[in-house]
C-alpha cells in the first residue's frame, strides 16, 4: 500500500512459488488509482468528478538450466518470461492490453570473470492499451547489464545500458549492500 500526493494510491501484491524441477512460478497484481479528477465539458464547464485506474496482472515463470555441449557444461543459465494483462479505466471507458517480458542471465564462475553476471531483458512487447481513439503504447526497451559481487556477495555493483525503442539509449548504475543474508 502506498499513498502519494493528492488522491494517488497504489496497491501491490506478488507471490512466487519455487519448485524443484519445473522452475519458479509467480503472480503479481498492481492497482493504481488517480483519485477524483475534475471533469469539464468542451466549453470548460464543470461536469462533476470522474475517476481513473490502472490495473496489471502478471504471471511469470523462470528457470535455471544446465546445458552440456560435448565436454563443456554451462551451469546456472537462467531464463524467464512474464505475461502482463493491462487494464485502464477512465470514467465510463475501459481498455485492455497484453505485454510480454523476456529475460536471460548468466553467472561466470571460472577464471578472471568469476563473480560477474551478465543479463539481458526485452520488456513490454505487446499491444499497449487503446482508450477510445487514443492509443497508449508501451515503453518497449532492451536492457543489457553486468553485475559484479564481492565480499561474499555482500556488495554488488550493477551497470545497465537501457535501449528504448523510441529514444536515445542511456546507462543506469547501481550499488547494493546486504546487511545480512536472508
């Protein structure tokens, strides 16, 4: 539960069920309400309050794979996908859209690259939502990233290159410190 300025409010819930052989299955729900919005007609006269909401239901699956190529084994290569059902409502109009996210990650475990992880994600492949005659496309993007951990994985540094479909690529940096293992 989060409350922002004015009447903006968000409710979110997520759940993951790990399995031994079939991967991890997850579900997420996100509900966002914009509160009361003053309505006006074409001449600028007030028509009363209206409401707007966004709702997303996500279903996810991820799995680690060990691949054998002759005498070479690639361990802990991870892949995952999420299907997102999007719903938008504005006053008496509503729209539904679908989106898919795809991702993969690989941890280097040997040699001078040990501790380095490489990741790739393609996000928001889908239709977006169309409310009446106005389309709201999803922000499609590709993320390519590296992460390196040290001190027994207590400290992790990340660097990503984010490549939006409709604008200039840009980097993102992060640093994480775990106070204790969970």
